[in-house]
């Protein structure tokens, strides 16, 4: 989960340091070529058939506690880590759950900057029970979800000695049942220090707290979805039988992130749903946009092979900027990336023991051109870096998001050279020409991209423009044809009259 939030001008020096560090890491490590990645890289065409693609991301390296030093000694293996996040000053925070601590790493993840294993709570040094969620506020305060202690602890930034600020625990509300027990698992915070907590057992939605830590409301709700089979049997069942059947209640959220505008991205697991990620506005309404097939749940319900059949189990989400976000599937270990319009851009990752694959992926993050995936069972952070193919797609999507269609066309053209079957590139070019008013070229590329919706728009505009431009000629030809038709009919009618007269005589 990523929690770099709030409005504000980007720090140029920080950005340069970030870019330099990313290049330094890439330079020190040999990156596998796309042909040798230990997982399938593919996408779906408009008919929902699986189409192989070049790799958008390849494994770079893995990070484990064994190789890291703190006070000249190894900090030891990470034990069942459950979350990670990145601060605005480009530090990586890891929830080392089994070791009851938070480990802070530098951007390159080669150096331990801090190990936080306790805090001063009401004058008493208190150790963590089970750190399962982390977030960083705009003021660099650290929010820690302690599942065992049943509280969210807030600590000051490192330059203020990590002093205890406050905690959220034992919230009270008429909305809670009598047996309610606050058990936070994930946390995030927006630019106004409003806190959003996923609590175990709470299916009413995400718990929202104000800047003082007071509960305000449940935020967002997951709609219940039944499979066609479940709907069929419930329709046939009697009232008594339905009463005995399993109660279908909303599921819990599994991951949460937030964008610069304060919109909350939240994931959940629902095998019957076509959307396992939401984008919640400040009112808690889901305003996420889905693509033409309506799917935002990873793999489609495809029955061709056992490697692809059946729904994904979306565990976590990271917002990456420019409308881009990625989700991770814990069922098959795959990362799916979507743009702001809900288009599936690329897929990579998988389960296994090789570098770049996972046993139990639980959290996802992004830094610059790298994607980080936390593997709970291995106790490792798997680091992926973008290929030229992935970079071109990311740049094209970002340019279109910013409204720079001309530059986006150039990037999409380069994508098509690497993958002629990438329909979204053709659609992206077609949309750019459509925006520029070149409807004929737009129709060509939108046909290649099999976008019926936008092709229809381009065709209507082309037809209307053609009619407007040639209306005079069309009317002239139509008048000539009408006059010619009238003359011919008159001549024919005279001939028929003469013929009848001759027959009478």
C-alpha cells in the first residue's frame, strides 16, 4: 500500500535523487530479458481471448532481512511481513509482523535507517503486538495498525525522535454492535489527516476517523454479488429453505491506498464480482471507471486452461499516479495494471520459487520505475523494474492523462512496433486522432483496436463532416437525378400512350 498523499508542488531535488537511485540500482543488477522471465506475460483481446505480450516488468532483485545490517549486525530474517509503504522522502517502511517491529530502509533498500520495536504509551515503554498495516502522513508521521493491541499508533517523524503522538483505540458509536471489538489490520491517511482503517470483521465498510482520532462513519460499502448458480437455486427455494441457506453478507476490504486528490482505492475478494477494486470519493461512493468489458478483477472467467480459469483474488492495490494503479492477485501471484479508464494495460508475475515469483504475495508498492511486492511466506520484498515496452505504455498513458495527445501517439506507435497485437495502443492512437479531428485516421486505428464504441463515434463524426463539406454537391446531384427521373418517366408515359393508341386502331 502506498500513502504518499496530498496536494503540493513536487520537490525537484527529491525527484532527481529518486531517478538517480533507480538508475543506480538498475546499473548494479543484471536484469533478465523478457524472454527468460519465470512467468507468463499476456493480455486479453476484445473477444476476451488470451494474447501473449512482451514483458512490461522483469525481476530485478529481492530484499531480505538477512542481508541487511543494523548496528553492524544482521537484523535477521523478516518474519511474516504483512505491509509496506513509501514516505514522501523516499524511505521504505516494512511491517515486520512476526518480529513485532517496523523496519525503515533507504530508497535502494540496501541500508537499514531505523528499527522501531516500541513506543512510549502513557509513560510506559510498550512493544508492538502485531504490526499489520502502515501509512505515512503528509507531515511524515507514522501510522501503525497493531492488530493484537487493537489500536492504531501515531508516531512523529524520524527527525523528531519518533515521539508518541496519539492512538486510535476502542472507538465508540451507535453504529457498532454490543460485541464489537476494534481490530485494525490496514490503515491509510489523507492530506487532511483523516484516517481510514480496515478493521477485521467489519463488513459495513472502511472505518473513517477525523484528525483527532474520533470515529465519524463507515466509508464505502461492498455490494453483495451472487453467482448465476446461487441466484438460480435461491429462486427455486422455498422461504423456509432460503432461511436455512448461508447468509450472503458483504465481504471485508483487503487493501487500501489513496491518491493525491484524496480518493481512496480499496480492494476486496469476491469470486462473483467483476470489480474487486473501488475508487471511493469523499462521500464514500465508488466512482471507479471500468473498461469496455467491465472487468476490474484480474483474470477473466476463462476456462481454457487451469492456469487461467476462475476468478482472481485481489489482495492489495497501489496508486501510481496519472490515473495508473496496480493490484495483486494472491491466487496466482499476478500483478494487473489499469489506467484511469479501466483498461487493462499489462500483466506479469506468478507463483513459484524462482526470482520474480511468490509464495504468498500480500502487499504491493511502487517507487519510480520499480514495483515492490511483499511476499509473506518468504519474508522478502521482490523488486521489479520496467522494460522499454512497459515504459512506453506508462509514458503513453501518462501523456494521455495530461491531455498531451500528440506525444502520446508517438509512444503508442512505438508500442505497436513491439507488440502489433496490443489493441489498446491502436485505440490510444485512434482516440488521439479523434481528439485532433482526423476522423478518417481515427476510424482506421479504432478498427484495428476493435473499439466499437469509439469507432462509432469516429464514424458519426466522419459522416457528419463529409455531409457538411459536400452538402452542395450532394444536393445538386440529387436535384439532377430527380429532374432526370421526371423526364424519363414523362417520356416513358408518352411512349406507353402512343402504343395503346396504336393497339386500339
